């Protein structure tokens, strides 16, 4: 049963959702562009493919960083700076820590199921989007999304070296909202959903596309079955 560390750092300032990429850019500049784990770019053309273990989010109205697994060991490159003033777009912001939580979780497949919400989930790449749009039946669309989400969970597991040795059961209970959102000069379809699965997922981890920019954030709904 693998264990995973998760460090959540929430800062005492406000940003808008569209400012998350600028917040990320400011943190990268302050931590040092040479520390690849903050941005996953090997160079101008090559990427470090794999699950991002430093993720930039907006929790409430506050900017936040979620460090997962070995990402926890890298965050000192940011906090080694005496001055934590960064630029978010054109405005200077001082990163005063509002809330810091370090937790350790056991990752496993359970006999019971857990209920979750998933916010701004970018489920569909271009190929999947065309397949999804071609499906006319609503139940079949849900089943299609369930298969994508299960694959997203498996990708997360591989990224944190969790060898999933039991079948994952998963059901989407409700699509709360779907909307078009901007993502890297594109417009993509994002979903807010409620789902249940027998896989334990820590709060604030990301699933799907764009997790380093706060898309696809998981939160557990308490009072599980």
C-alpha cells in the first residue's frame, strides 16, 4: 500500500481564476527557471511528460500551490527566497502564507466507494471531443466520460508510482455543469461532476488535462457510504 505526501500552501491574497497561469509564471520566476519540476519544460520545444507534482490552483479566492509526492521536496526552491514578492501579470503580489497543511495518505482500492466532486475537468482532447459530440444518447455520453475518468485516475496512479492491483469501479452520479473555458490559446469543454469510485483520492489532486493550472481538482464529499 503506497503512501503519498501532499502539501497544500494557500496564500493570503486574492486572484481571479483567469490569473492562475500568471500566478504560476510568477512562482516559476521566483523559484528559478532551472528547477524543471515547477514548469515541466525541458527547453523551448520539449516537455517533461508525466503527472505534474507541483500544481497551481485557486482555493476560495486565494492562489495556492499543491505539492504531491516528490514535489514536496522541491518547494524549498521557492521559500529559500527572503522576498516572496512576485508579479501576477502586471501587478506585484506578496506571497504571505495563509494556510499550510502537510498530510500523508495511503493509496489503495477499497471495498467501499467514496463520493467526490471534480471541478473544471478537461476530460476531452480533440479526438475524444469529436467522439463525444458524435454520441447522441445521454447515458452513453456519461459512460464515455466514465471511461475517460477511469483512465485519468490510472494516469495519476502511474505518476505517483501507485501500482493499482485491483479493478477500479467508477460511476458519474451527476454532471453539475459544463462550460467552455480558455486553455493555452484554445477553448475547451470543462465539466463539474459528482462521481463515486472505490479508489481513494486525496483532496486537491488534479485529474485530466491541465492539472498544473488548476483544472480537474478533486474534493471528497464526506459521509461516504
